[in-house]
C-alpha cells in the first residue's frame, strides 16, 4: 500500500471516529435539553454544542480555522439528526440512559484519540497533544452544562477527564513509537473506555475535599 493510500485510510478512520463520537455526545446533550424542558431549538443547540464543542475548542487552539465541522456538511448533519431523534423519542431514549452512558463513554474514548492525533498532525508536542485530546473529549459536555445552567459534571467528582487524558496520552505515546493507526486508536480508546466504564460500574469518583466545606 502506498504512503498516500495509508494517509487517506488514516484520515477516513479519524473522520468516522469523529462522527460516531459526535452522534453519541449529541444524544446526551439533547437529553439534558429535554429534561430542562427546552423547545426543539434548544434541544438542537445543546445537541450541537455537546457534539461539536470539544472539536471547536481544539481547532481554535491549534489554529485549524475554520473548524472542519463548519466546512464538512456531515459534521453538522450528525448532531442535528441526533438532536431531532432524541427530541422525538426522548421517553425511549431516557429509559435507556444507562445505555446512553455507555455510548457516551465510547464517544469520550473516540474523541480523546482523534483530538490528540489531530494536535500531533499540527505540530504540537506530546504533552500539549495529550491535553488537547482530553479537551476534545470533555469540552462539549462542559459547554452543554454551562448552557443548561449547571456545574459541569467533570468538576463534580466524575471520573471523566482523567480517563480521557490517559487515553490521549497512550495514543500520543503509540504514535511517537511509530505504531500504525490500527494500533494507536484501539490502544488509546481502550484505556479511556475501560477506565470510564469501570468508573460507571463501580461508582468510582475523583478525590473530593474531606470534611465540610469552609466558608
């Protein structure tokens, strides 16, 4: 296989991972909108912010302007479709929230890898790339929660950002060791996904302050 063919295949995989992550994140954003009793426009706004927010933040920070999500129709269509589906069938989607949480973990795992790899493609070093991978994964959820008027879940003890950072770091390390994409993606995503699912299953929390809060 030629170098150009490998590069094209690598890009296709990253786009598919991005779109899959956007879809599941957009569902979680739309569910928050429904529970906040927002109208269909509000549902679409939160779906889009959740699905695309992390990528927008990453692209602005690395100078990838305009963000790819604004130049490729697929990136805008996917969160709109997810938002409309959730708005129309929210009772069924809400009952399957545990399943949605699992899909959200998959989205986090996909985004932390694609964010880190894109940062590397733009010439960033290993540490900044890992941090941007984490931001890609958690950024949309933070924007969603701020728009919905609540403290972002990543700041309330949820083991969410730490698994994303770990997965991004593994992806960066594998890339620096010149591993192929079919090793990099499962390695980084697998670390993030396993940690996040274990946290959901065992109810693990990030360390919180001991004792009552002082005023």
